[in-house]
C-alpha cells in the first residue's frame, strides 16, 4: 500500500471515529477524553508502519487548532503538549522499552540512595538491642504516628524538595530561610527553626522524658539541664552535659543527648565523645566509676 493510499485510509478511519464520537449523547468534556485517548490508540499503529508526510499531519493539526468549534480547539490544546507519534525519535519498540526501563532504573536508584542513608546509619551506629525492639515498638504506635515514621524512613514526607520533585511545588526552597528544604534541612538544618528554639524544644522534650523515667531509680541523685532539677554544673562546672545520675554505689553516669538526623549519628557521637573526654577523666578521681552515655537520636 502506498503512502497516499495509507493516508486516505487513515483519514477515513479518523473521520469515521470522529463522527461516531460526535454523535454520542455525551458532554463535550467526555468527548474530548474519547478523542485524546480512544482515537489516538486506534490510529497509532498506522504511524508505525508508514512514513506519512509531516505536511499532512501538520495540516490536520492546524485544522484542529484553528477550528471554529471551541471543543475541537480544546482537543488540540489537550494533546499538543505531548509528542505526536509521527515525531517520535524511536524507530523500534525495543528502543522505547529500553529507554523507559533505563530511566526508571536511574530514578529508583537515586531515590533508594536517599532512603538507604537512614538504614545504613541506623545499622552502623545503633545498639543491637534497640534494633530488635524497633519493629515491635513501631507496630504499637498510633496510626498517624506510624504512617509518619514510615514516610520519614522512606523520605516521602511532603518537604518542599519532594513536592518539587513530584511536580506539586514550583520551588524546593524552604519558606523560612530559602535554603533547599530537604528532610535533613527540616530535621536539623534550618537556621530559622534554630533561632526560634524549635530544635531546643524537641531536645528538651526527650530530656524531660528521660528524667521522668530516671527519677524512679532509688537512692540516686539526678541532675539535668532543664527546669525543675539541680543543674549538672554543680558537679561539672562550665562543661555542661545534659544529665548526671549519681547512684548509691558512687557510680556517676554522664549522659549527653543529641537529637539529629540519622545520617549525622557517627559525626555527633565522635564530637560529643571528644568534648567530654577530659571531664570523664576528672570525675574518675571523685567517683568509683564514671560511665559516659552518648545518646544520639
């Protein structure tokens, strides 16, 4: 079959389908959906087996674009933003599948790299006992908190960076400081949050929970850097850990709490250990045992 014959047959099919759709007792919006979805699928095969001239295609598209019928104009507007099959750069279906597969693999790999930072940090730096408890504790959380933890682990919370990636936001910048609003930025990097005391409030909330738990330890003295408790500076001076616990057997527990992103666990652990190394050695002269608890969350 020649190109001219193929073009003539294609136009007959095209017009026949258009007329049938036009005669249906449907709302114009539904007709446009049929034009853009059903009609294209019916004629797409013809474009793969014949090199119909672009002039013919352009003339047909121009007829849609400049048609006096407003609904035909809408059809052109809906479909003109995507590539038409006749302009496709691919010559073989296998090439299309290969390109799509490669694009999806790259997208997933990049996404999993950001997700994997959570798990790698946890497995490398956390206590093995807590690892075994995590799943059982998580399963008992309230539904909304459970969903939040899952989305946090998967890095699918609606940060500006993710919203921009999903096409739901025109910018990835933080609305407070104009830096890129990644998950790490929200958790520990926003200077505005820091100045407003949000990170301090989060830190002290965890510290309050720890003190309320440790007050149950009998025959012990508790010092904490929050209101309502004796300040650790009574013992440590200028170097101020978050919490001290002195037990009846003259054992001093020095606890330093850090609430940060999982990817910073190792950096925070090393920094805090170095910071209190001299203090630990000094306190060993006054207590039988000195134990440093470097708690990073």
